[in-house]
């Protein structure tokens, strides 16, 4: 019995030793992700799909790899990394939000830090400057049962972070006059703004 136990322990030790040798002989490198939003999907070399959270790491073989980082409602990001054996490489990516729901996912401290790191823009200062240059932002959003007024990035000046547009949801064209009167009553001339109208009811919806 003692001999069997001794053989089992020796075999277990031998297999563990072989496993450790194999583990340390296999080339491996590491990618550490800093992402905005906080959770994204990474497609490695168009085949390996991994869900990563902000600050998490992924083991990868050394060499060149293509990374596609994406999430629903965001513009995907693709880049090529070349990494050496045993190296750890930081991947910092701030995805571009395409919807209001996506923008809300970026509204947190961790995401703002990633945005500042990847763009070099201090977001708190940028927001302050945008409000200073566009006083109407201090009274937005404006909501009632007939329309909703908020501000959004300018379509006429997409490369300027300080240019804004008014994004206005109305049920039909008829409500434009009420929105304009509301803005005038608050001391703002509608003609001074880039306005993006969203008419959310179709003719079929409002036809009796």
C-alpha cells in the first residue's frame, strides 16, 4: 500500500513538473485594456472573441495581431499590435458613441479618464468651455409633453468640440413654431442655432 502511495505521489509530482515546464516554455504576451465604455468585445485576428472590462488583461501569443474592439451602438475601432514574448502592452481605446444610450455609457469617471488619455482632452474643462461658449446649454434640456430640446454635436462642424446643435424632438412639423416661440421667450433667437429636427410621428400615426 505504501509503495502504491509513493508511486502515485511521485507520478503526480512528475506530471506537475512537466506541466510547469510546458507552461513556462510556451511563448505568451499580455494585453491590458483601458476602454470607454467600461465593457467591450475584442475580436483577435478575426477569430478569437473576448469580452473585456476596463483594466482587464488578455493573454496572447507574441507577434503581430489585429484587434477589433466594438460594442453595439458604438463605432468599432481596429488596430494592429506587434508584441514581443513576455511583453505587456497597454491598449487604450475610447469608442465613438452613435446613440444617446451609448453616450450615457460614457458618462462615468473611468470612461472620462480613458477619453482624456486617448484624446488629450480634459473633458471637465471641455464641458466648461462648451457651456461658456454656448450659454443656452445652461437651460437645457427643455421638456414638455409636446417636444424635447437638448444639445448634441454639430453636424456642420463635426471636428469642433465647442460647436453644438440643438436636437429637437417634435411629433410633427406643426410644432416647430411652438419650439421657436419657446426659445424666443427665453431670450434666444432660433436662427442663431444649428437645429436638428427629429419628427417622431409619421403621417399614418397622426391621420385620423
